[in-house]
C-alpha cells in the first residue's frame, strides 16, 4: 500500500474530522486544541507522516479536568447496574467498530491486522464486560468491634484518574485503564502514547455513542514531558495509572509520592523462558518464537531470555531456528503477516545500537536465513544470540525488539538463579512435565506472573503486575478494583458515649 492508501484507511476508520489535524476528545466532543502545536503521527510501516494530531496545552487540560470533576459526581450517584449497562454497551460498540479500531492500531503502531482486529478488539471488549460485572458489587464490610459500637467499611471512588498508556498495544492498554476506573465511579483523563494515539480517540467516541456521559472520558494527546507531567502534578487528579518504561515509572512514582497520590505502575520486563529436557520441545519452540517475536518483540512479557537445559539445547535451537525461518514479516495490513515494523526510527536506532554493543562484546548470533524485508519502514530481522552469559547486558536489559538471548543451564537450582537474576520480575515461563519442579518454580520465581507450559495466557479477571523493577500494583482482576477506590471507616456509638477519663 502507498501512503495515500493508508491515509484513506485512516479517514474511513476514525470517526473524527481528519482533513487537517485529528482533534482531542474533551467533554464528550471533538476539540481542535489551540494552546499547543500539533504533532505528527508517523506511520511505522512506511516511515512517513500519516496525519497530524492536536496536542493539549494548559487550557485543554484545565477543560478536561473541569468536565471530569462535574461528570464524576453524577456518575458515582448513578445506580451501579446502570453504570454496568453502559460499560456493556461500550463492549458491544468495540465489537461493532472492531475493523476501524484494529485498523487504526495497525496504521499507528504497526501491529499486524491479524492481531489487532480479531484479538485486540475482542480483548478490549471483554475487559469492559468483566468490569461491568463489578459495578453493583462494590461492597464494604461490617467489622465486629466493642459492644455498644458498630463499625462499617465503605469504598468510594478516588475521583479523577490520570491514565498514561504506551504505544505497543494501544487499544487494549487503554481499555485496561479506562474500564476499572469507570466501574469504580471514577472519571478518566487519558494520555495515549504520542506514537499511537488514534485508537484511544476512537474508543472515546465509541464510549460516548454507547451512553457514557460527557466528561467521564477525556483523551489528551501530547508528550510525557508536557501533558503526562501535568497530569501527574495536577492537584485534582487523585490517581495515576502508568504503563511504560521503568525509568519513566520511577520518575512518575517519585512525583506521585511527593503529591501523595495513588499510583499503579506497570513497567518493564525481561521474561525468563525456561525449557527443561523433559518438556514437549515442539510445543515449547512454538511458544518461544511467538513469545519472543510477537509484535516485533515489543511486549513487556516477551520471552526474550531463553534458558534451556544444556542436554537438549542444540535440538531445541534447531526447532526454534526452523520456526523463525518460517516467520512472515512485512506489511501489517496483509492478513498473512505475523510481524510488522517496530514503532519508530528512534526505537529502531536504539535496538540497532544495542545489537552493535552485543556484537562488540563478543556475542555470537545464531545463523538464520535473512527475511526479505520491505524497503520502507522500520523493519528488523529477528536476532538470536547464543552462549550468553546471564550477566551480559543483552540478557539483563529490556531491548523491546525482536532479539532473543540464549543461556544454557545444568540443574534446577542454576535455572532458578538465572531466571531470578535480573532487576525485573514481570513474568516467568516454565516448560516441564515434572509436577514437583513446576510447583517449585511457581513458588520461587520472583515474578508477578508464572506460566507453566503456556505463554501469554491472560484474562480480565486475573491480576497482571510485577515484582521488583517491573512495577507497583496490578491491573485487571478484583485487585484492580481495590486500587481505584478509597476506604472509609464509619463508627457509630449505639448509646451515649462515655469518656475514658470518666471511668
């Protein structure tokens, strides 16, 4: 496809005026944005500007906050079942507009259309459906206390939630922050990643069409240094939910701590993908190649560290190499494509820099046939480094690209030590038929998610979060509900209160 075809697809997919600049979404309507300069949205498949998007300045942020404050009070006063009905209609709207939402993520982020339309949109819809089931079940408790007194616990919304999402899974990341916040009575001001804002804007329009009151969801484009920083600092916003790099997460956590705000941080990862000699090697190879190279490796839980038992390493790597050779890399709008481009020229340059450093340190790459990559755009060959020391930077740092490191091990103790030996703790994947080993690794893996003989299994009802430098708090599940609410304790004296001094 040519750029003009991508622009035409954009115009067909986004329910917003796009003749000049894609507007913001504030208080239930499109807003041109006049207090800050627009920014270009770059098509990673072609490496060319796709469209300009409006960005929020101080005036737009103030307008969004004001609209959210007014709307939130009425939203929380609404019956929980009525809120649930609207959230379910949003899920229906996502399915109705799945082709448009998925196409926007493919244009904007380079995710293959085979993933964005059927999988990402369905996951986003199910996230809203799960949290719709919680709105009228936000129950407190009665606490047994001293005779003559009663004590109850009630949950109340925080009020305004500032959500900051990354570029790798634009639609599902937005849904994962918006749905629990709305379910618990909060209004949302969302800042999508500057590289991929389009589906979030379309999602806001879909939610409004489904009956979400104006002001309950506002989408403000801009950089993290401008819009993101102002949301974190704004005194009316009581919670920040951020997904992104650990370095930015530390900065947001520090600023939120200074302001004494609630914060959820879903940060980086360096998943250890452990394969033992007794594993189903064919299935494990399928899972590894999907895990490491899905979305061009731009996944927080990507299995970017293969730890394989030495006795089967050669055999397993042969299976992996054959699967990598068969990968289909290219135009993400082609339904047959499995891997598209990385997000930007800047990110491409950073990955190439890390590969150059790895080769300079003496690492050896697995001999793989070169894929025929498009001449345009930000495409990369999959790279596999073998014989990697666990302390090497390629095995310690989150590269966030189609790069796999391979380390062999002898024995369970060594495997566990290597798996836990990074600053991150988001996910661990273990392939074995030994039940005792599986149980041990599920207990002792220092990560928030442990997958046994599976990879990337997710459900809106299951909490998602990490240990160590992979973040604070969780998304999804009942646990996410608790993190979007304040706890109020109410005491009632049954009779006449008597001062302890009078006894």
